[in-house]
C-alpha cells in the first residue's frame, strides 16, 4: 500500500482531538458528580463549542416521589433566563418600527403613575426605571404568590408603589419592568405573550420542547421542582407559585438543548439583526457614566479575560444558568430542579475547562514575610473598602461587609481567590521605592476593578473569649430563619460551627457567652436562652439587618 503522509497527519489529529475530548468529558463528569448526588434533585447540562455539542448529560432525579432519574431532555422552568426572550421580542418590534427604545411608558399605559418622570422602554429593559420590583414588596407574601393575576391586575398590584430612584440613575434588578415589557409586547403585536413566544421563537427556531409555563397542560418530560428543607439534605416540593406572576420576567419552560438552539440563533442573526443584538449586548450606562454590565435581558461578564454574554434564573423549585463566550463560540447551559444552590459558578468552571483556562492556576511559594507589603486598606472610586490582611501566614481579601477570601500567589504580585474566578494583581510605585500602591481585581463581572491603597490603619481584630463545651452544647441544633433557609449549629471540641442551607460550614467565635461572630464575613449570631436556660431562638445580624431563627431540631 502506498504511504500517504496526509492520512497519517489526519489520524494523529483525530486521535489528539478524541483524547482531549475524553479528558474534558472526564473532568466535566467529576465536577458534576461532586455537585449533583444520586437520589437527589439534579441538573441537565449541555456544553457546545464551535457549533458542536460536546457534552450533554443529566444527573440526579427528575421526580423524587416517583423515583424518576433526570434525562438530558427533561423540561425545566428557566426563571429569569426568560428575560432575554422578552428583550429579543422588544427588539423585533423596534425593527418593525412599532416601538422606539425611547418611547415613554405612558404611550402604552396612559394612566401609569410615573410621578412626572420619563420612564422609557430602555429603562425597563435595563433595570434602571426606578419602578418598585413587585417581588421585593413586603406585600408579596406566600398567600399572594398563589393567586392568579391577569396582566393588568399584576401591573395594578405594583404600579402605585413609590419610585425607588430617578430613571437612569441607578441599576436595581427589577421584575416589574419586565412585566410591563410583556404588556407592551401584547399591546403592540396583538398576541398574548405566550403566543408571541411560540410563533416568533419556538416554532421557527425548532425549539420543540419550550413552552410558556402554564401548570395545567401536560408537558412531556416536565421535571418536578424542589426546595431544600435543611442542611442535612431533606427536600420538599417547591412552594406553589402561580405562573401568571413571573410572566415575561420568568415564566418560560425549556431544555438545555433548546436553550443552545436559541443561543445559536440569537448570536447568528436569526432572531434579530446584528445591530439589534449589539444593542442587547452593550452594557447600559447610568446618567453618571457607571457601567451596569447589563444590556437588554442579557448580562455582560468576564471569564478569565474572555467576554461573556449570560443570564441566570431562579424560580420556585428551579435554578438556571446560560452563558455564551462569543470569542470562542462556547455555550454552557445548566438547568436544575432545586432552588438550592445557583449553578453560575459551575457553568463558568465548565466554560473555563472548555477554553483551556484553568479555574485555579498553579500556585507559587512566597515567604510569609513577603506578604506584609500587600496589607492595608484599599478604596475604590465609590469609597468602598477592601481589607488586605495576613492571618497565620495566609493573605486574605475582604470587602466591607463581604466574605473573607484566601489569596494564593501564582505569579509576581499576582494572586487568585480561593474557590473563585477572581484574580488580584498589585501595582507598585514607579520610583525606587517600589511600594505597593494599588490593586486591580478581575472577576466574573469586571475585568479591571481598581482599588487604591490608603494610609488608613487595618481594623483591629475582634477579641475572642472561651466558652465551656457544656454551654456550647446548648446552642447546637438547627434554626429556621425563613422557609427553605436554615442554619445548623454544631460543635467540635471547643469550636462552634454554623452552616446555612446550601452553603459551606464556617467557624464562629465567641465575643460574649451568647454572641458569636464569623471571620469569613462580617456577621454576628446571638443565641437567646429562656428563663430555664433552653435555647430556642437565634438572631443573625448581617448588613444592618436582623433575621430571627427558631429552633426546629
């Protein structure tokens, strides 16, 4: 047989690609199996690269009561991922000349109380309208969530609330704005929102397993939704929510494969024109020039230097994440059937593996004495503070009121955050002193977040006291702070631990015999013994709020 050098090259390339794919699949499997355990609610996951699906699997259970395993084709509620469909529908109507982004809301709802402000369609799309979000109203109780609303009645429910801020002056995620956009779509198109989604998106794009989220129709492969009742892993059926309420802000059902079909179509000009897509994916700037990182139903981010276009979703019983990397043409979709733990970091890890950028780079060694040069109080342009400190030979970073993260060196003046995509690099004075003068943080939302080192002293460490083990045992148990959110308190020797639902376990330290504080985040927990010494109540103090918890175990 005649030797063919081109055949040999082809065979080598094929083998290399296959080997790479097998390694990637194994890494995906490991990561997802660690997250979604057998016999529990789970997830459907899809990863695509260069218009090819390279991973499409499901983990966990679609129905715990019937013992039905999840399949990749199962249908989930997608929550706020719905918003990009609403944004695209508005842009289609803009292209047809039926809507202008600068149209006043009162053009469509003449009696809407705007308090003398001009609230535009663009303000609604970008969460900058200042209108009160109905899901943040104290009146939006469990009882109200069970009620069916017409679109007009839902708007009436929130429209008389006071404005939160001047339109365009602030970004504040807002579901009411997308309810109003759904009404506008219906009024301008002459179709219901559900009809518009079906006729303009689902049918023409071949999204055969996507629907408006009515509960009455029988939907093949519809997964059941769950909530986590406690940190031990007990699950309940998700609380009922009338699907008339999320509407154009979060009502849709879909599969990971259909969401990939949607992403391909949206970014290839099959849904809206390229100039419309550019507007959808251009972050809106507030009146003071602040970049909101949000466009029209889509959020713009950064994954280790690669731009992302993405959106997450959360609704009773379900969480979702859909991320697209336009430079690398990589799409990751994750749909889960438990409102337990957001999958946003998980989808980012899968995307990072796909593009060959390690989630955590290889660490380098630094002498403990070399860490002191980075310590200090840093401030950004908004005068927020970031504390860089050393504890037990380990560098840490903590924003005011935020969680404390370990920093690990991976290059000259470069560190990565523990269990995070965030990186921090330190800049030095250009003169001979080479003193550290600023820090630049890059994370999932910002590529160049600048913090300037100040002369302010580091805050003093809080004093700790020892509490006898017998007294600590009185505090151990589980406390419910709200439905689906508990704090489990445990003891190991002289150390007390707290673990919130869906979160890691953290040490707490005694400031008084009954009040404890966390070091990883600025928060306190106080226990309240009754007249007999029994502890059935705790209060979490964090961010200026007090949240009471009642003992349930």
